[in-house]
C-alpha cells in the first residue's frame, strides 16, 4: 500500500482521529453516496430520513471522544481539514432546533440528533472495532441506502467493501522506490544511494508536483508549530468532566524562569520535551486544530520532538524539517500497512508507539543518521512501547494520553541518540518489531483497546 506523507500527516480537529475525524469523514461520504445513487435499494423512494449507529469502540468511548457530535457535523457538511468552530456551533444549534439536514444536492432529510444516532453497545461489527452503519429511509420508512464504515485509525475511513480489498496491491505505477517493508527500504537505499527522505520525496513526486509537496510540508509544520504555541499560551480546565487542568503553559513559564541558572539539573531537558508534546495534546483534548502524527491521540510526539530539536540541539535548522517529516512518514506508512496505528485495534502501542518510532526516525535522519541508523532508531522507540494498552479514563483523550505523548517524545529522542552512537547493526529489526506489535494487538483483551472497560479507565474513581 502506498501512503503519502499527507495520508500520515493530516490536518484535522481533536480530540480523536479515529473517533472524531473518521466518523465526520464517514458521514460526509454517506451524503456523497446518496447523491450518486449508485447503491440505492431498488424500488425505494427518495431519501427522507437518516439514521446512524455506532458500534464497538465508537460506541463505548464515543461520548468522551465527541463521536456523536462529529457525525452530526459530517452530515452538516463540515470536514476536519477546514473545520470552522463558529460555523459548526451555529449549524449544530439549528440542527437540534429543527431536526432537519439540508445538504447540497439532496432533499431535506429528517435527522434528530438525540434519537437518530444510536450507541450500540451489544454488536461488534466484523471488520474493525471502530464500526458505524449509516442508513437512509424513504418517507414510508423503507430502506433507501445503507453503508458500513470503519474508522481504522489516523483519520482513515474505509467501507466494508474497501476493507475487504485492503490486502490488494495499491502501489501506483511509476513509484521509483516501492518499499513495503523496512528491509526493502534499506535495500533500496543501499542500491540507489539515496536517504530515506530522498526516496520518500521521489515517491511523492510520482503522484504530485514538487511545489505542492513543499507547500504541503510547510503547512504541516506551521499547523504543528501553531498548535504548540496555543498550547503553551492557554490555561484552564479541559472539557469533558474530569476537571483536568492544562499544565503545559504553567510548566513552560517555569522553564523559562529557570533558564540560565547554573544549578539546573541536566534532566530538565526532558521537561522541555514533555511540555512541547503535552501542549499539542492539551489542544487536541480541547477540540483544537492538530495534525495526525499518525493519530490525534499521539499528535504531540512528532511536533514535540521537532520543536525540541530546533530549540535545543546545536546545528538544527528549519531547512531540514521536510526531511524529518518525510522520514517519519515513511516509517509511519510501514507501520500502518503492516500492523496498525489504531488504539482500538492494537492499543496505545499503535498510537504513541508508532509516533515515537516516527519521531525517532525523523530526528535521527535530521541529525545525519544513515538509513540503517534511522531504521534502528525507529525500532528502538517502537520496541519499548510494545504491549502498551489504550485505557482512556472516562473515554476522554486526556488521561493518560496527554502525558504519554511527553514520555513518547522522550523515548524518541533517546532512541535516536542510541542509534547514532552505533553503526546501524542491531538484533531486532523494525519489521520484526512491527509484526510483534500486530500480534500483540491481536492477542490483547478488547477491554484494553480503547473501550474504557479496563486499566486506568476502571481503576481511577471519577470525581
């Protein structure tokens, strides 16, 4: 499977790529399907009412992840990449008042948010734990169209039919370095003499222009950087009912005050790393604009690592950010294609673990690492997240998620540093680590895969 850098890094909205962005996209896709009419039930009248049903993890943690709100907004025509919070609030208020959708190119459709979106806690759909079914009915109550969607992590959405075809070869023609595994990536790097970032760039240029690629990468970093800036400038209580305080701004001010003191402990650098990453995930928890990296729940690791590198590492400069992002995207694509980046499928090892591997690879590349050292850095970071569960308290992407991004960034930097101390030769390959993560996720009890039915989610009393 070919995954673009813009598939791995998507500009969107919090708090979750799989539970917020994905359902919003799925709802919008259902409207497109209604417009096309290709899957209309023979003999059915015009569509008059819509019903949405959430299954699996989307049902169990949907309230905490604002999945219901996301579905409403998708049916109202809102999209993650262009989300306008003021317009969204106005449209939601009108929908709750009228119970009517007025999508372009379709007749008015009845949709009561309180009753036409159903949380189904009993049935798990076969394709993926993040399943949802959208149905349209005619005025007589006959089924007009139905479609099943799966939000498979990182904002990716697939219909049931698309999921069945997932194993098919989708590599576009003309891609010069069509690596599907880390071993192939390293072999192609040796044969071509190119770095991983150079190979990824050449692959991107097979399907797009250099100008669009450079502009897109620049926008990704600007959105990440702006998200950090908002996070460290904002205090207060995060929404959702946990009464969790934002901490990034307070810690950042403390660090600024301590700067230059002779008695500062060396490990304070970890606090800088953590505060950048946590700033992003506090913004995500508040429903702000973030970049999936590769998911919203793990959105702070890559930008936190880049910001640390720019501010604290001698020789770092912005001109290398594209190489950082391209290298990170290459690793993220391998993990997504060969295992998963979905917390609901493999636990948090697939989210923060994948993000740490991506950040470690990007940092290693930016600091002059060879392809072998880059692969080693990614493997070290991922290996030491294996088995991590996804157990959000109250179904919110807050605790333990926000702090996990800080620790994920610390592991990423440590992994890159260790790899740069060696020559790239190591025992456990990245491919073996990715396969281990896939198997571990398959065997993990579903209570620990973003259902909030196990772990911290049941052992921390709600106050």
